C-alpha cells in the first residue's frame, strides 16, 4: 500500500506543477520555485514530516522536498547553535544534493554537446 500512496502523492505533486505551467502560465523556473517555497512553508508549519510518513518517496522525491530540507536543516541547527545555525543548517542538509547537481551537470557538459 505504501507504493500506491507514494505513486499517487508524487504524481499529484507533479500534476500540480504541470497545472501551474499550463493553466497558470508560469515558466518552469517559477513553477520549481513555487514548489520549493510550498515545501518550505509546509515544513515550517510542521506539516511535511507527517506527509513524508504517509507518502514516503512520493513526498521525498519531488522538488517540494528540497524546500522541506532547507527549512528543516535551518530550524534544527537554529535550536542547536543559535542564529548562525540558520545558515549552516541549510548547507549541512542540502550540500550533497547541490554538489551532485553541479558535478553531474558539469560532466554532462563535458561529455555531450550542450546547446545554448
């Protein structure tokens, strides 16, 4: 049953993003930013962790999870190290994902012919 809910919830997030682009006429960058901010707001309101418990990968794989990770890390380090933890917490939790995106993008540009 957990695979079913992961599929449904992850698909619903993707459908919402597609509707933002099709009906709302948002660019992909605006859509991605909107979904990250929604994930951040949900985590700030303590709604994203129960969402992850229910949907599993359906909530952790889409881009909304990045917003969740940013706020989650910042709040965790804020309680641990004070206000400097807001900055360090963001990078502590998301550094692996950001680094992977940069490295794999660079490798793709080296091995393939980028257009533009």
